[in-house]
């Protein structure tokens, strides 16, 4: 028999968690009766660590799904051990080809304590950044930016934590990036921290001519409203705040 109290606890936790994360997130609940939906969701969970281990021991029996308007999704599930709290993992988007995920590090999930406010801090500080980085790499492979980099172009992309990342660069470009403060982070990923924006800006200015001297072009991509280090801040307009909302859960 389905434990109504347990399902309410999971769904309520997910509601509060969604409201505390940066951005606009909505929640939906999948009960044990939604076997097909749960099976499909389990197949899309993007994890090779704690969440994958939990699912190997016990199949997904209920879940709360957190969704963002851009398609980002996280799944919250029971821990099934003696600890309080829940597990949360990323869900791989359906609209990207499976081959694009090969060689990309999984944004492995987290064990969250029973306090959703603390849980939101854990997600925002760890899982969300890993997810954005992994997803950016998958999308790059999908649209062919990897081939562009190997053909003599380095594309630097802003990450949610303020860092810059370059994917799948050649050996010569990798050496230049590393000499200017970029740190290798996983397979074929080079990251420049945004902790000191002055240092970051100087590194980007120095990397450009060094790459170009070897016939390698550099492109810095940033989302609307994000300012590159060499751009004058006065030209930027502040982005409007996005209201937080939580959709009714389906039961």
C-alpha cells in the first residue's frame, strides 16, 4: 500500500527546495502508480555515483521532479537507508543525442539533509554548477563547436559561477591556456576561475594574441546581460528579476 505520509513529505520537501533555488523552478510529483513515467525518468538520471548506487539497490518507486523553463530538470528521491533527508540528481535532457554525452563527466548528485533550506544551498553551490558545466559541454558537442576548436578556434563560454570554460582544445591551445591560469577540469575541459575578475580579464587579454600568433582564433561567448571582462560595464542593462513560482503538483 502506498504511504501517503511519505509521498507528502517528499513532495513538500521538493516544493520548498524549488522555491529556494536560484531561478524559476516548478515541481511535479510522480506516485508509485506512474510506473511508465518513473521508468523513463530513471533512464534519464545523469549520475554514476550516489544516485546510481541507490537505484541499483532499489528501483525508483516515487519521485519529485524540479523543472526550469529552459529544460533543466532535477529529481528528488527517497534515500531508503537509516539517514534522514533525500537524494537529488540531474536529469539528462531528451532533446540531445546520446553520442554527445560520451566522454562528458556526469554531474553526480547529492545526499541532502532533512532541511530543504540547507538542501537548496547544497544544490546551488555544487550540483547546479556541475550540471551547467556538463550540459554546456554536451551542447557544444551537439552543435559542432568541438570540431571548430580542433580546426583552429577556441571557444570560451561563461559558466554560472563566473568562470570561463574551453572544451576540447588542441595541445598547443591547451598549453597556452594553462600558462595563463586555466586549470584542466575533467576530460578536455579547461577552466579559468572568476574569483578575481581583474585577473580573469588580464588572462583573457593575454591569451588572445598568444593563440592568434599560432593561427588559432578565440571567441568568447556569453549569455545576454553577461559582460565579458573586456567590455565596459556601463553599456550593460540589468536583467529583470524572474518571479519565483511553484506549479501545483500532479497527484
